[in-house]
């Protein structure tokens, strides 16, 4: 194999390596963006869940109070 062929092979290998590194950088960037998006979504869902739990607690309290009032009305009837 002469020097010219060896240089061409090295250039081809370097180009493949460069392409592979570029692909990895793109994948890393995509995953980073996706991760940020998923973290924001998770934060939103956690906040929404806390709000729903609180609304559920308030509804339960109000319903229990209504039941107590209804039972009280039955006793006085």
C-alpha cells in the first residue's frame, strides 16, 4: 500500500469518526432538550396533583359536614 492510499484511508476513517461524533453530539443535544421538557412536564404534573389532592380534601371535608348536618336534621325530625 503506498502513502497516497494510506492517506486516503486515514482521511476516510477520520471522516467516519467526525460523522459519528457529530451524530453523538446531535443525539446528546436532543436528549438534553427532551430531558428539560420532561422535567418541566413533571413539575407541572406534581403541582397539578398537589392541587387535586387539596381539592379532594376540601370536598371530603364539606361532604362530611353535610352528612353531619343531615344526620342532625334526622334526629330533630
